[in-house]
């Protein structure tokens, strides 16, 4: 008897997860660099039953669906809207599958795609969350950040000097499977076995730059799409609840007939 409820119950749970995922996306629609999340579902393999018919004959085995289950969540690593700030401290990686390795204040190695850099007390380039690019980049005493070239090269300008000079280059990597990265908040990602080993992303020469400088990236959440998905999920959730209510009524009728 309980098996009758499995499809509707699993459907309601799936739509609840879908609603929670959409709500998470909508909550971060104004978060710079945020990547939208999508819940992925698959049908649970059907169970086989032997169905009785009139007389002694039986029909079966017959496959009966048992509902739906969550198989994972995927990140949409597409670029969000780019806003020009003109500030050389702002940077965004131009390719959606590339990342900057950084060291967090606790020593953990993480990866990020955008941010604002500044100088700490030791003259090192540092992101707003306190993470350091790997390898660390130290600017000469008294020098100021002038620009970050498309290939990631850092150019600085000394006080009173007219020419700029390179002091290093941001290392940019890519993963065989970015979907395997673990989100760590604040636009940071942690490597996992599922993501594979990071490899150099190249120099970004020609028409394919690695780094965009003087810009910020907004969230790539499509508000219209998310609201449409929200309405669909709400309706599907309601339909599953109605299915459960109908099953209760049918079970009640069957129970009365047996009495």
C-alpha cells in the first residue's frame, strides 16, 4: 500500500528542492560573480509487479514507476553582465571555464573567477576576502597598480615615474570538470577529485584574453527564467499534493468497501 504514495511523495520532495534552489538563485541576483545553480532530477527505476486479472490468469510482471530523485546540482559557469568601472583593481576572468588559484587566510588553496585586488601591509597583491593569488605577487616599495594585461601580467607604476613595469603574472588554470568544484562562498571554489587536476589555461593571446581589467561581473542569474521556473515548480508541487489527497480518498473508499 505504501508504494502507491512513493511517486507523489518523491515528486513533492523534488519540487521542494527545486523551489529551494530557485530561491537561492533569486537571493543572489545582486551578488557579483554569483553562478546560478540548477537541480537535476531523474526517474527512479520502476519496480515490477504481478497484476491479477479475472479468473486465475495473471498479468505481469508490469513495470510501475516509483517517482523521481535528485541526481545532483549543476552550476552555470556562463559570464554574467559585465560592468565597466575603469578601476584597475577590478578584474574578471574572460573565459567561463578558467579560475585563479588563491591561498585563503587559513592556508587553504581555493579558486576564484573575479574580485577586487589591493595591497596589504607587506606590499602583496590581495583580494578583498584576504586571499592571496598563487604564486604571491609583491609590488616594489612605493609602486602602485597600473593595469592588469589580458594575459594576466601585472603592471605597476612607481611614484613620479612615467613608465610602467611588469612585476609578475596571475596564474590562470582550468579544470577538466568545473562542475565538480565545491562552492565555498564569497565567490570561492574548492578543488575535488571530481573536478580533476587543474592545468594551465595558456596565455590568452590574440582575440581570446584571459583577464578583463577595470570591470566587474554581476550575477548570471536570469531573473525572468528563474521566475518562470518558480511558477512551474509551484504548480508541480501543488499537483503532487493533490495526487496524495486523491490517493487518500481512494484508499478510504477501498477500506469502506472491504468492511
